[in-house]
C-alpha cells in the first residue's frame, strides 16, 4: 500500500474534479453552438442532400484561427523524407515509425515497414510486415538504410502490449546498430529534454544520452523541434536543448568501421 509520502507526487482528486467540470462546461458551450448552426443550416438548405438530426456528427473544436497539427510528427517526418530524397537508398527499412511517412516516401523509394502490430497495407513500393524491435529479422551488417522514429522511447513501458523492461530501449538501440551495414544510414528520432520517464507514455532523453548510446557512430546531422517553434532547428546548442520539456531530437547517424 502506498504511504502518504509516495502519494505526494499524485494529483489531488479535487484537481481532477475541477478539470472535469471545466471540460464539461466547454463541451456544453460548443454543443450549443453546434445545435444553433444545425437549425440555421436547415433554414438555408438547397435540397440536394438529405439532412437528419439522427445523422449528426458533432465536430466541436475545429473552429480554430490557425490549422493545428502535431509539430513532432509533421516536422520529423518532413526532415526524414528530405534526407531519403537526398541519399536515395535502393531500399529503405523502417521500424514502426509513422505510417503516413512510410506510405508517402514509398512513392519514390521502396520501403519495407515493420511494426510490433502488423499494419495491413497494400501499396506499390511498400512491403508491410510484423517484427519485434528487440529481435529484428535481419542479419548483422545487412541493412543499407533504416529509420526508427518516435519509437524507441516506448519500448519496455508496456504501452503497446510489449513486456515491461526498464532497458528495453537500450536493447532496441543495440538491434538497430547490429543490423545496419558499415557506412549505412540510420534516421533516429526520440523526445529530447531533461531525462525522465513519463510512464507509461514515453521516455525523454538528454542529448548526451543519445550521443553516448551511439558513440561509435558518426553524427551526420542533428535537428531539434523545440517546445515552442514550428521549424527544424539545425545543430541547436546544448543550452537550447537542455531547456526543452518535450522537444524532438532528430539524429542522422552513419555506421563507421570499427
């Protein structure tokens, strides 16, 4: 049983209740606007379509001044696609990264996509299969080009049904290093900032941790997606990196001869 000291890190129930009330009030406000818009639209409909209240699908939070997006996933995939367009590998292997990245890049580079949970996809230029990042189905030094982006930080936390393992991420990194060929390219992306675990969502790494884990590799390029900027910051300083709460670190590594 948890004692009082161990409970100090937990959010008090009153905060949960207050947050729930605020969210409910916000929902009701937006839903009222939705009902009003529905009634107004009925008065001006042009007769081309059947419109029924029973067919409604309220989209309550899309009236924003700017288009919203997840800066991590929009920008890190854009960064990786540009690198692959430049190096033009004969075939690229991707381990569990964004499906949007894989299906788009497969239009100009053949891609083999592997995930812990098989993705049932059928597209030209794309092969989809199931694989465990802790035991990749490739021989040592056999892969020319590989990416694993916004993935390793999850391994071993049980989020996706995998086994709990505090060193699961290190084992996954060892597999990526094992299969990559000499002079091969690795595109590696993880959250960057002050090192901590946000259980069971992800780990956040320091810049020094990642460069240490890949110390025998050459770092060709590092790009930071910061907490507050919608841009790719090339070779960001350590001062900027260390200030991140949940930044995104994009590492382009090349495997060197031992």
